[in-house]
C-alpha cells in the first residue's frame, strides 16, 4: 500500500517542480531580450558561445553609414589652371573676320593744303565699303588749285599757278563707331599729276605736267549727326615722291592737308 502511494506521488512532485522551474525562467528571458537588441551579432558568434569556443565578433548595420565627425574627409587640392597659349592679340582675329554688318558710303570733302608753304583750296570725293563698322576700303580722289606758287629763282617764274589732283586706294580703321563722337584713321595710296600754268596760258593749257606717287595718312574725328549722316574733320600730311619736273621738287608738292566732310551711308 505504501509502495503504491509513493509511486503515485513521485510523478506529481516531478510535474510540480518542472512547472515551477519554467515559471522562474520566463521573466529572465524577457528581461534579457531588450538588452540584446542593440547589439547586432552574426550567427557565428551565437554558435561559438554555445559551443564554448573563441569567436570573432562581426557586427553590421543596415542603412547609410554614419560619417565620423572626429576625422573629416580630406579635401583634394585644386589642380593648377593651365592657360592655353593663344599667342599675341591681333587686329584681325585668329578665327578670321565674321561679317556682322557691311555698307557702302560716300563722302564729299573740302579743305586746304600747302605747296612750298603756301595754302591752297582742295576738294575731294571718297567712297567705299565699311565692314563691321570698323574696316573700310575704297577709293579717294582730290583736286587742288594754288593761285600762286614760287617756282624757280627768276622773277618770270614766280607767278605761276598749279592745278592738279591725286587719288588712289583708300584704307580706313574706325574706333568705337557707335559712339556719338569717335575717331578713325585713313590712308590714301596712289598717284597724281600737277599742271603748271604760266600767266598767259589759256584755261586748259599746261606749260609743264608733273606726275608723282602719293601717300597721304590722316587722323580724323567723326560725329554721328543722323542715322545716315556723319560729320568728319581731319588733318594729315601728303608725301610725294617722283622725279623733279617743271621746276617742282617732290618736297614742294608734299605738305599739310586739312579736310572736312559729310559721310553718307546706312550706318
């Protein structure tokens, strides 16, 4: 009887002890779970811990890596700027002239010039093609008339008159053409002739004809009066070269030139 009672109580006691042990282990597992959450350990670490073997911790996180504020990333030094050698600046650009604006113009002129230091009246006409309001190329012609010139050393040669003209290729360079007041330089390169008249000669007669080569550079100021008209004022010097004839040397025909003109065109 006693043996049967003991055999019945032993399983009940074991069941009671197992239930008590299970109730005591559950709070500890729950309390340990939050502490284990921050650490992210690979599965190899858990296996090594359970086996009692040394292990190497390999942690990782999913998402963008956080920069280390204590060690800022080094900045790369800027590379030195190497300027391309484009050579010297020139009047005509290296890429050539691009035609932005062109027009034809004509300019009647009047003024004075000197022969042997004596002033005389001079008229002229010039015209050409203006490119980009800067470069001009055309033709120029001028007529002159001195009522008296001292030619020779004898009294009968001191009252002669000189008439003639010259002209040729005209080259111009204009600065700041769109400004109301601006400037330009020009040069006439060509040739001409002079007629020496005696006091008794008829109107169309010439006692002697003198031909010569001429180069005439001038510097000018220009005022934009109207969209199609400009006023020019300039002065320069006429260089004459050629053989002496009729008592006139090249130095006699060289002299100062003054000029006023009206330039017409679609500026």
